[in-house]
C-alpha cells in the first residue's frame, strides 16, 4: 500500500449544504433565456443556410427535424412462451426473423433480453412450485 502524503481531508462538507436540489446554474439559465428570445430567428437562419448547402446547418436542421433512431415497436410472429420448454421455439423465431430481414440484429438483442427475463421468471416460478411440493411431501411424511 503506498504511503499517503500530507493530512487527509475530513469527511463531508462542513462549510455549507451546497446548492439546493432543483436549482440551476445561473449561467445556463441566462443562456437559455437568451436563446429563447432569438430562437425563431436562429431557426430561420439555420434553415436558410441549410437550403444553400451549408453542411453543418443541414446537419443541425436534420437532427432537429428527424430525431436519432430510437427504440421502435417490433412486429413479427413469435410463438407464445408459457413454459421453459417454449423458450427454444421463441429464440428460433427471433433468429429466423433476423435471417429473413424482418427485424434488425439490435432489435433481436432486445428481444433476447426479454426472453432472458422470461426464462428467469419461469425458473423462479418453477423453483417455488417445487419447493412447495417438497414442503407438502415432507409435511405429509412427518405427520404419519
């Protein structure tokens, strides 16, 4: 362990409580107010420059008009999962959907995460069912 140098600081902030929860940096508030005053003119100028071929203005306008790709709803036929025995069929359905271009690999990753959640849930239910059966069997055996 390396030797520490100097005297360690005491724990915690003893001078004050710091910034109250929910308060905002005054510089950020001022910048937002200034932007809000000129937002319409700035947006018009950005669109005008984008129309003239300015690549940065075009990129900025597109980012605001068409937001980045986020999670979307996935539609494809997947067999119902009611027991652990159904999981391989569901996993195969996901694999086939990716192979046929029905869903993207990223969407399949999300779906396999859902299958993993289902697997853990079904295993937990099965463990509790077996535990209950064992307790009942032991109770019946010792009550004789």
